[in-house]
């Protein structure tokens, strides 16, 4: 009974809040280069930034891995309301099944995504699923983060979930692609997993300080991230 009620309420709030958010995107050229080569992308981002990702990425058909627990069920309904696909699985339940389904979606020409520290944390600790999927499919892994100028942080939640304020500026920052060789061995997968963790951390640290920078500093950073 709670799942449809929660998904309805959250969807309604997002439809009101979303159009007020003002986005800036850095590093998107990395994705454009992959699409030009007819490749698909395995997206990774932290659980706390779901709201910003949902609105910005709506209608793109990206398939998101979500858990089978209570939270995962209402989140799954919400992402479908915004034009995402949903694959069931997590790091603890149905993970292998979820990766198989995501591999199929990549083969069908669709991007896939992970809330990489979900479904229950630890916060900002990346799971290895995307790298394993890349080793099976040959598609690149992309790390990114969402930063808000004004947001409410729910410190009582495991992920310190962030709810952007109305009319907040939002920064989407994308790191260069991470390439994982097909059939990579355990050592290579571990190294690529560490690389993904570093890029996720780098994007988060940068996005979280973006709104403290001066105009001149922002222009300098734009030139670096958009190169």
C-alpha cells in the first residue's frame, strides 16, 4: 500500500520542482565522443544525487539497476515515471541477475546506470558491478556527480540524501571514460574499480565546491573540464 503512495507523491513533487532547476553541464563531450562511435555507456553516480539525475536524464531511456527491497520498489516506480528503464538487482540481492539484464540492454543499444553506493551503503564507497559489466560487454564506464547550489541534506539517511531547493543552480560534472578490457582478469578489474572510485570522488569534490568559486575560477575550470 505504501509503495504506490510514496511513488505518486515523490513524482508529483519532482514534476513541480524539476522545471525550476537550472543546470550547467561540464565534461559531456566525453559521452558525445562515445555516441559518435556507436557505443553505449555504463553510468555511475552516488545515491544522494538521484533527484538531480532524474530530472536531467528524464526521457533518455537509460536502464537503472535498483534493489528489490522496499526502497528499491518505490524508486523503481519513480524512475519509470520519468522515462528510465529499470532492472532488478543489487550488490546483495539478485546482483548477478541484474548484471545479466543490463548486459542485454547494452546489446540492445541502451545506456545503463548504477547508483554506485546503493542500496544501503557505505556512503561514497563504489561497488564493483559497473567494472565487471564493462569487462563482459566492452562498453565504457562513466563517473559523474551532481552538485547543488542550495539543497537540504537528510543527515538521518544512510546516504545523506540531497533535495535541491526550488530554483537552485545544479552542476552536472562528467569525468573521462574508463575503459575496461573485454575479459579482464581480477587484477585488472580491481585496478579499474579503484580508478572508478577516484573519478567518482574527484567529481564529487569538485561539484561540491563549484558554487564557492569566483567567476574567473569557474571559467578556468570550465576550460579544463570541457577540453
